C-alpha cells in the first residue's frame, strides 16, 4: 500500500501542487512559535521539551490516526497516507522554481532569474542577497539549492515514510527538518520568528541524526543515476570538520555534480538537474515496487 500511496500522491501533486503557504504549514508555524514562546527560558533542555511537543506529538498523533483508519478499512488508511504525503512531499516545490529560472535565462532575462532565485532562497534565508551573482553562479547555486531541496522535500520524507508505520515517518522527518531551520534562523526585519539561541540547538542536532542515513542514500541514488566514480572521488576527498547537516549537503552535491551539470553550469544544466532528481525518484520507486512484490509473493 505504501507504493500505491506514493504513486497517487505524485500524480495528485502534478495536477495540483501544494502551495508553500498552506493551512497545514501555517498551523505548524503557529504551534512551533507558541511552544517556543512558552518554553524558551534560555536553556538547551527546554528545546528538547519543545521538540518533543512539536515533532513527537505530531508523529504520535499521525500514527494514531493511521492505525484507527486501518482498523476501519484499508481505503481509509490509504486516504490518510495520501493526505499526509500530499503536504509532506514537495517535488514541484523545487522543480518549478528551477524551470522558471531556466526559462528566464534562456530568454536572456538574468534579472528575472535572479529575482526568482532570491524569492526561492529567502524562504529559508531571509537575508539572502543575489545582486552579485552572475548567470553562471545563478545556475550553479540554483542547482545546488534545488538538489538539497529535493532531498529534504522528497527523498528524506520518502525514506522515513517507508521505515515507520503509516505516514508517521514522513511527519517525523518533515517536522524535524522544519524546526531545525525555524528555531535557528536569524529573524528578518519585522519577523516574528524565534531568534536563534540554545533553544534551537537540539532541533538542529536531532535533524542531523534523523537525516544522516537518508542523506547518504539520496547521494547514492544521485551517484547511480549520475556519475558514480566522480561521486566516490569527491566523498573520499571531502573534509568532515563541518556541521553534520553541512556535510550531508556536500555529499549530495558531490554525488550529483556531473549528472546535474555542475561542472559547466548553463541554462541547460538546470533541466539536467530536474532530470537527475526524476531519475533518482524512479530508481527509488522501482526498488520499492520490487520489495513490495517480493513481500507479496513471500
């Protein structure tokens, strides 16, 4: 049923993509801000309590709803799976901005490409300034940011969806990734977000633990459908003295470097990056289908 739920969700997203600002996202933001305001007393252990109230409670509640639905009817369980995945997954959240940037560059409108990229990046980095980026750097950074987004919005969610029962794993990953950013970002002018301090440290560490294996599996998928030998070389020569989430990002980029066209960035490389992500997704779906068939035959 997991394979069917994924296929239905991907088809549904192609028809109607989930907007980046939707009621579920707004509700999670409001709840995480409320938890931080009430628990943040300047100590790291308060961040642990807050993380459990947001991520732990959200994961447990999702698992409970799924089990109740499954006890009633398998179609109800499937509906819960698809509903949660629709808001947790987001393939088009990175493919559409990349396509828009590519179209602008092919039309010779570098300023528009720069604006689109800036709007996209400022969802996670309010202080991002693209004014000094030339065309090649816009392409390079768009590909790097897009591939990282594909992992965090698709492949990482997919991994935990398959590991835990029902859609609870997808919620665990999606919420932990969100809190690692939301509770550690510098607030923009007039932003009511939570300032970075000790409160957000556990959210950052927890996401690094949760993302350790998915990031490497995603990188392996990029390497298989991209440039395997180049990826292995980059992994061997990569420094590991950075933060865990930074290292995971470097591994992903190293794996995708040749297949996504990072060696010689140009507008056509953006199309290659989206194609690389699609090939990796198809690889994961085929592996899941084989496992599903093997389990059914056994």
